[in-house]
C-alpha cells in the first residue's frame, strides 16, 4: 500500500468514525445551550441505531427507517426535557436513567429481532458527487452518503441559528440567565423542551449513521460510549458548532489510528490502544485545550420566578 493509499484509507476511516460523534455533539450543543445537561446522548445514539435498523428491515426502506429514528430520538429528548424541566429531576440522574433503559430495551430487541446482531441491514449508499471520487485523497469527500452531506450543511446552519437569529438569542439567554429571559417574555420551559427535543433528533441521526452506513448491522451496545465522547467534544469545542465538530474529528482520528496501529502487530497490548480515544477525551475534559466556560445555567434547576 502506498503512502497516498494509506492516508486515504485513514482519512476515510476518520470520517466514518467522526460523523456519529458530530451528530450527537451538535444535538448536545442545542440542549446544553438551553441549560439542560444531556448525558442521555448515548441512549439517543443507541435509539437511532436500533429504530432505524428495525424499521428499515421491516419496510425495506432506509429512509423510512431514518425518519422514524429521528422521531424516536425527538420523543426521547422530550422525555428527558419532561423529567428535567417539568418534574425537576436531577439532570444527570435523568440522563443516566434514559441510557440504562435504552441499553436494556435495545439489547432485548436485538435478540428478538436481529438474532443477536447477525442480520445484515439495508444500507444508505454513497453518492459519486460530481463524478470526482477518483481524485487522490480529496475524492473521499465526493464519495459519501447523504447523511455526511447533511452534516456538512448542519454545521454552518447550526452556527447561524445559535449566534445570528432571534431564536438563537433566546436559546442562549435561557441557558445563561433564565430569570432575565423569563422577564423579557421568553418561555424558558418551551425553549428547553424544543432544544432538548431537537437534540434527540440530531443525536439519533448519529445512530442511524452507525447502523445503516458505518457497519450495516445492529448489535447490543453498539454506540460504545460515543455519546460520552460527544459530550467531551462539546466541552473541548466550548459549545460552538464548528469547534465541536473539529474536536469530533480529532477523536475520530484517534480511534482510527489505534485501529491501524493494532493491525501493525506491534508489541503493545491492544487494551492500551483501545484506551487511546478515551484518554484523549479525558484530557479534553480536564482542560487540555484551556478552561471551558459552560452556559451559566447548565445543569441547574429552574428557580422560582423564572
């Protein structure tokens, strides 16, 4: 294999491993900008993967599976919002409860529907965009699926919405100063419900990508902690869509690297290599990139009078 072939293969793997993280992280930004900590991203990823797989098999249509998965992710987000906003359940406890429930339900569903993950799924096919897939290295970007191109569109759209629209201003106000936002006539509860629901929709798309593009089958726990790495990427990217997606690329590149290092049969225990993506995430969480300042109201219960 030439150096160009190796780098092309490595870049392609980095993209495949980064896309689910990026969808989940973008969703997490909307939730956390509104002041709701979303530990449930892991469960939302797994929900998107399971629902898209189940519906795609039953309907033999991946796009129906994708739409139903987005709806399911949104419902899960609304459940998280209901627990945190209306019932004032601790946000960390709510997210962990959702993750545990989804993990158990999807594991049971996999054994019933997929024979423990041995059934191949219909996949979302790649598009030879503009016929440029044969270009060295750059051709990788012109031979991707629709979800990849949707992600590229969502990055600037999300940035524009958050920082250049009245809804984005309201979202940031709710996450920073909910009492002031309420005084200005903004419904804090509604803003948080919408944000967390939308967060679930985006995170579930990451699960769809995992099941229907990346591996094309479903197995128990296939999210493998990606929701938590997405949370680390949000912190690493300081709650900004562009910086957060770049952080996801870093984590994806790290995971792709450890997979290739294992293939070289070096005298290194594979367990240490498998730790590498999580070590990078941990370094991000402890402030390797500098102190990250979260939204002021993140994780806090709504006070009286908001």
